[in-house]
């Protein structure tokens, strides 16, 4: 794995360095290593020295497309490394007219799914020292020896039910595509919640949302949250109070999720970013599931030409209420 | 709109907030009035230009501030004064209705109905029907801001 | 005074302590551990290295009512809020307690002191808990903190072989152990020395950093450092030494309340001014403010860096833009690279 990883990073570096050093792009959005081997953080590369830091491994979870909103203010042309979800996020921004296609060069990275450090610790039963990957298996080295696990069991929650690991849009695809994946459990939790009584469901959400700190990491990390002014900050009317009351928690989370109806690409960055692990993706997925049921299958970010379901209608649409 | 309205010493009366489209449902309410049909005083009507104007936050705010039920009423599909406002709101409010139910609200708490300006009788019926359903369900505590009830009565 | 209790008996102890007022403990709330008031059936977790949000929630609650008011005609009646109930914070790790001492400097040691904070602080009895095994994010050693001992605690607790050793160090602490009565056994023979705990070594060199930063407000390093910041408030909300708050009113029909709640310098509205000007226009200014506050402004006033190495920002920042990144970028790293 180590050599293979070096190989693939080199391949990525080679592809982007021509463009960056040759002046085709002014900035490359990629990843670099953090403090530890299991952390990869955003890299803003402008020089050869920056590119030395480039990383492409099993921990590049951060969705980079979101940074385009800011970086395109200062740069004419930006290159971005995109996994499946980053590419759908890009399409989403494109559809909202937040970016222009010709300002961006996308380097597509078919994604094997990113690993969750906490899962590694759980599996290894202690702090892992390093891992090696081979054919869908991961060997975790701990102080006392080695543990082997299926790679699929170590994925981040957000990657577990990823249907489209390949970028839906790119200028250059750097590795061979993985193909569409069959997912069976994407709506499992949503369905379980639907089975509950209204009372139980309310209790569930009241408890989960009670942890909310109102840090807005879910919003800031989200590629559909690109409004210049969010309802949270609106002063008049003042929709969102700052008190940590259940009613304010519901206000924020229902409206946040609802604003993503037909726009959420299900990348799960909201949930990954949440410091108190609120199951935010279940709210998003409920809306995806309902829209699919009511108005036909739609996968946000796959095809920018396809009209988002809440921006269009058919005269014979069904309704979730009685039309008599 | 005050929560004190629906919870008095004498017992509980539901508070229903009904957002009515200016062109159809609000006029339907007018017709109900001029035809001397009656509907429960529990319903407070708020006029909106079109059901397409409905921001779902209006509904949540109503629940925060003491509503026991919310009804949005608009023109029948095909009859929108602005051509497509109610087609849009049909999709949006369908998704939203399912979401609030998913959050734990009973389905009866939030409803949408199409009522035309000639349907004074339907207006009165729908208002009566939702009021009865909410009466049967009891007061809504979900999402109600606890501080709104009475800020200082807890002192 | 030294006492001892078997670990499995702790729920009994908590029940007895919680009878007098809120007892805050690290409690397992779904997937995370948070400082929360204990109630029967709550799942306390003393093995957690650090709670997801720091223990400051006990001393500076995320939301706190200042006053309540009622108007009738021309009369305005102000109803003061009192915090009379005694509070116990059980299981506060040395880093978190050190951070509370930093909050004390801000809220108590300056004139005028903060009355609500003082009331709360004075009626709170702190049971410190020594750390046994740090996680990879803990780096309190870098700030000279000993994970085995919290000097400011009223009672110091150690977990050892199925036992909890409790040592009262102040009158408040003695009163707390007295309150527990027969539930505790005499522990004068037990040895209270916790094993040495070594936390992560990020190779930081903090010597002279605050001084050095004094002239570096316009340093080009800020132009790069902020780039990955998403502009959320995770770091400030999980941080034990962040202490900023906002004041808001809530009221209707002539009655209401004024409360304060945590605020974050990472938000645009933190510095929004009437008239529309915002002196910290973007993420760069906000990131600079946060790190300068920790590393320069606070030390300039109080002679120590406002970080205790609890590692929460390292753990929770979605993009790993944490205080160690900042210190390193600002040159606070031992020259010899690993």
C-alpha cells in the first residue's frame, strides 16, 4: 500500500503540476497531511514546493468544491481534485450559478471511500500505529501486533452508502472508474424512523438535536448552503434565535435540511463535521427519499442539465395531502 | 397571536393558523362570511398573495408561538392567479409536510387544502374539520417555545 | 481528608450528591460524552479522556438568563435571577480545570467582576479527575499541565483498580465528602499517586511566542493560514478557554427575559456594527483574531497562553485547522523537524 500510495500521489502530482507550473491554473485545491497519518486536510497549492505536500490517500474526506466560492474571487482559474461527492458538489454550485464551468479544471479521482479513524481504533482495540491496504482489506498495526479488517467496515458513515464514487464531471480522470455501486442501506435509518410513532420520533429528534451547539459547521461544510445571507443571520425578520431551546434547535435543523430539498448531494459533510454527532444525514435523506417517491428519481449533482425537482412541476403531480 | 389565547383558566381551545391565498381561499372565506356560514373562531386567517408565497418558516414560527395546527389554503391546481404558484407550492409543501411529520408532528397538525373563491361552503367545512381534528389531538407542545407561554409566570 | 469508594458504588454516591443540587458528570449522550446534569439512569462515563464540549458549560453555561422583566402601564418591574443552588462538577480533568482558572482571570480578577459568574463559581464544588491514558490529541504537557493532578480542585479523584480515591483539598471539598457520609470509606492508607501521563509531543516551542506575535498583525502568514477555515464555530464552542458571549432579549406583550449565550469570533455577526460596517470582514480577520487572542492578547494581559492542550479543536475541526497548526505556522515549533 505504501508504495502504491506513493505511486498514486505521484500520478496526481504529475497531472496537476503541468497545469499549475505551466500557468493553466492559478491555484490547485487538493489535500495535504495533517498532524497524523490519519488526517488529510485541504491544501492550497500555488508552487512546486506546495505540490510536494500533496496527499491522496484514504483520509481525504474534506469536500474541496466548497472552497471555490471564496477562491474564485481571487483567482481566474482554479484546479480542484474531485472525488465522486466533490464533483457532485461542483455541479450543484454550477446549477446555482455560484461558479462558472470555464473557471475551473476538475481532476477526477474515482474514490474507494474514506476511512474513519474511530473505526480503526475500535477494530484495533487501541491506538493504531499505521495501516496497510490490500485488495479491500486493511491491516492495522497496533502496539501489540496486527489486526485485519474488511475495508468496507472501516469506512466513514458518509461513504458507506455512496452510490456514485466516480466523479460525474471532470476534465481529466486520473484513475480508472469504479462504476456505480449498489447501495442497500441508504434509507434504512429513515425507514426505521418512519416506522415509529409521531411521539417516539419527536422524542428521538428532541434528544439528538439537544446536543446542537449552533456552531453551524454543518452549514459551513455544505455545498448546497451557498446563500450569501443565511436565514440564520437575517435580522429582520429574526428567524433564528440564539437560545438553546428545543424550539430553536428544531427551527434550525428543519429549515437547514429543507433548504436542501432536491439539492442535497448526500455527501455527508454536514454529519462528518458535526462535533456532537447529530445524525443530520437522516434529515437530508428523508427529503431525498420523499422527492424520489413523489416526483421521480433525482440525484442532485449528477447532471447539471436536469432541472432540480423543486424548481419545476407537472400539472398532474401527486401531493402529500388531500386534494379533494 | 398569543399562546395565552388558547390556554386559559377555563380550559383549552385550539389555535389554528390558516394561511389563505388572496385570490381564492381568502375570497372563499369572504363568501362563507357573506353567505352567513359559520366556522370556528379558533381559526386565525393570515392572508398571503399566493400559496406559492408560503415560506415553510411561517409554519414553524406559528408552531413556536403557540399554534396547535396550521392550514395552508390555495387555489385549485390550474387556477393560480400567477399561473404556477400553487403547482410550485404543491411540491414544496408536500416535501415539507412529510418533513415535519418525520420530525414528530402528527400529520393533522399541518395541512394543505385547495379552496376556490366560489367554495364558501368548503372553506367553512375545512376550517371546522381541522379544528375538530386538532381538538381531538389536544394541545401542541412540539416546537412551542417554552418561554413564549409566559415568560415571567415561571419566576 | 482521604476517602475511597468502589467504582460500582458510584451511582449511589451520585444519587446522594445530586439530591442537593445539579451534579454535572461526563455523561454518554448517544455517540458522544458531554458534561450534563446527572439523573437516575444516566450513563456516566469516567473513562472518556475528554468530553466533546469542555467543562466550561458548568461555569459559563451556553445559555444563562440575566434578568426577567414585566411591564404594566408605565411601570417596569425587574425580576432578578438568582443562582442559589449548589452545583457539583464531578470528573473535571486537569486541563479543563486549568482553563476554568483562565476564565476566572477574565470574569473575576478584573473590575467590574461578573456577578453571575462569581455566584456560579463560588457555589460550585469541583471534583477533579486525573487522566490515565491520553488520546492522540491531548497535548497538555506542552503547557506544563500535569494530567495526573488538578491543583485547583476541591476534591481530587483518581481511578485505581476498581476503586475511586477521593482526596478533599479545600473546605468545600471536605463538606462534599462529609455529605456523602457512610457511602465513603476511610482512605488514609491508600496511595494517591497517579502514574505519570505523557501526552502528544508536537514539538512546540512557546517560549517568547506572545512577544514575537506583537508586531505580526500584518504578517503574510495570516494570508495563508486562514484559507482552509470553513467559518464555522466548532473550535470556539468546544474550546475550554473561549469565553465570549452575546446578549439577546426574548419577550412579548410586556414581559420577557434577557439572556446571554455563547458567541464565536468566527462568525460575521460577532463584529457587525450598527450602520453596516464590519471591522472583521472575512475569514482571515476572524481566524487571526482567534489565534491572536489565544497566543498574544490574552498572554499580554494575564501572562499565560490561553490554551491548555485539551486537543478538542484538533479533534473537532472538520478541516484540521487547529491551534497546533496555527502555532507551527507562526513559528512556535522547535527548529529540529521530526
